[in-house]
C-alpha cells in the first residue's frame, strides 16, 4: 500500500476505534464536521482547496492525504491543489514549504502529472 493510501487507511482505523471506545465524543466531532461543511456560500471544490492549504499549514500528512483525495473528487486540478498548498507556505513559511512534499506524494498517487 502506498504512503498516502496508508494514511487514509489509518484515518479509517482511528475513526473505527474511537467510535467504539468513545462514541459520544467521536459522534459529536463528526457531527460538527458535517455542520461546519454544510454551508452553501462556498462550493465543495473551493472548500477542499482551502482544506488542502490548511492541511499543509498544519503539517498533517493524514489531513493532506484526505483533503487532496477529496479535492480531486470535487474536480480540483493538480495546479489548483499545488496553488492551495502555496497559500499555506505564504502564511506558514518554511515548515509548510516542507509539507509540500507529502502534498506532491498525494498528487502523484491520485493525479499523475498533467501534460
């Protein structure tokens, strides 16, 4: 299994475990996510590009894997995803710049370079 697909698998395993051991807390968190993402002013495409940038700024490989996959599913291009990552670099500097590496890993896995 590739690194980014492994990260997604780890998210699923964590969520399953937390739902089993801490159902109230986990359900509350997941419910909050659904409510927070339900707004209609921004498209899912734009929301996922924002989430990509935030994932890079947060230096979270699991978040990067998840949101790159979701951004692609929402129709984002490779270039849009890279630009979203660079927005994190603008705000978070060198550490975010380094996390462009897992961003490229995720893109290379799910969306090979466009010609």
